[in-house]
């Protein structure tokens, strides 16, 4: 059995596995943020990680999105961060907005579609191919994603509890 990698032994307490998960989660989060910004740059766009996530969320299923949908799906607590990112994406020509009644609907532009397509190709070439070559199977990746969603629910519930302390 492998020795757990723990960055905060003082927090391990009854569960070194949870501390190991948190350390791994931090490495995954920072690596993922670095990856998406550098992939976007290689595709010709200088975007923050949040801007990359938002443009892909708007592109999802190729239908217009409301700001409320984007912040819900991406679990963005501070709506103003998403609003600011969307303004930058509009200025960059990647997304556009239109009014439908009182609501603002967002969609990707032709330039945004081209960016998303370039990003997807680069992702497959640089990330997916190497992950599969390293022996990661689709089922393994899916199982890890399900576990991370379950644990994120635990962290969100704990955050709500901590807010009432």
C-alpha cells in the first residue's frame, strides 16, 4: 500500500485519507487552472481560467444561457465575477448577448465557436492522448469524477454549516 501524501499532517487527525484527498485536490485544481489558461493561450486567446470555463459553459449544447444558469452550473458564488468575465468575453468577441424580455441571453459568436473547437482539438491532442497512454481508462476517469462530485457536496454542506458558526 502506498504511503499517503499529506501536506498538513496537523489536520490529518482521524482521517489521513481526507488530508491526502485535500492535497491531491489542490494539486488538481492548480494544475487544471494552469492547463486551461495555457491551452486557451495556445489557441490564441489570453483568458483567465474563469473566462475559459464560462465560454465553454455558454457554448454547452449550443443554446443561449442566462447568467443565473452559468453561475449555477459552475458553482460561482460571487455573481459579479461572472459578470465581469462575461464583459471581457464580449469585448474579446467570443460571446454576445441579447435581451429577451427582462433577461439577458448569452451565446458564443462565430469567433467563440472557433475558439472552443480549437481548444477541444488541443485538449484531445495534449491531454486526452497522454492520459489514455498513461493507462487511465474512461471508466476510471468517470468514477473519479463521481467521487469528486460527492465529496464536493460534503465540502459545500460543511461550508454552509461553518457559515452558521
